[in-house]
């Protein structure tokens, strides 16, 4: 399993380096550092355009400058690589956690489930907070699950906390309550 993870990391790094090379070659031609009408310019465009063109079209639809498409490709590849590696590490950790809990008996399984539930709720709280920074709220298609998982805790806290300007402290208090509840439950289960 370790070899597979190392292989995936090298593959992600190789794709990232390829995206940097593609962005750089596209920039060379578009900034006229290399003549777009010469043999080298045509070869560079033929190599980079199939990867740059979809990003360029999406960027134009969103109101961006198509000249920056190559660097947006690099950013998207880097973020996608980080997400992929994080998900892989999470899946491996989950597999090892389930294996260890299954070998530890019913208390270990219950402790694992408490930790897993806490992780899911914490991720939903974090998604809810980060989504609100970008204007994605309750009725956004991608945010509905986060709100559905956390409203039972955040909304009562929001009603109890006095308003403090533009800052909403209820998710932070909800996280503290969740953490305390997790610690309490783990102490009860493991003692």
C-alpha cells in the first residue's frame, strides 16, 4: 500500500510539472517571446493548445482573461493533486483505523465510530464556514449536506450567542461543543 501511495505522489508531481511546462510554453507563444508563425511556435501551440483551450473557454465564460489560462491550469492541477493525495491518505487511514478497531473488540469499534462521526461533522462545519466566505450558503446545491449535518447544533447556538458584528461565532462554539462531546464519549467508552 505504501508503494502505491508513493507512486500516486510521483504521478501527481509529474502531472503538475507537465502543467507548468504547458503553461510556460503557451505563455512563450502568447507573449510573443517565440514567434507564433515560426516552426517552434506552431509546435508549441500544437502541444499546449489541447490542454489550454478548455481552460481558456471556461475562463472566458467566467469573465476572466484568457491569457492567464495556462497559470489557471497550473493552479487547478495543484489543487486537484492536493485533494487527490489528501483523499488517498484519508482512505488509507480509514482502512487502517477500521482494521485496528475490528481487532480491538466492541469498545474499539465504538470509539472508532465516535471519532469518525466527529470527523464528518467537523468537515461539514469547516465546509460551511469556508463556503460562507465565498457566498455559498444553505440553498446552494453543494452546501445543503453541510447545513443538514450541522444545523441541529449551530442554529441553537446562534440563537443563544449575541450578534457580534459581521462575525458569526456559532460554528466555532459548535466545534468546541462537538470536541467536548467527543472527548466525553470516548472517556465513557474507553474506561
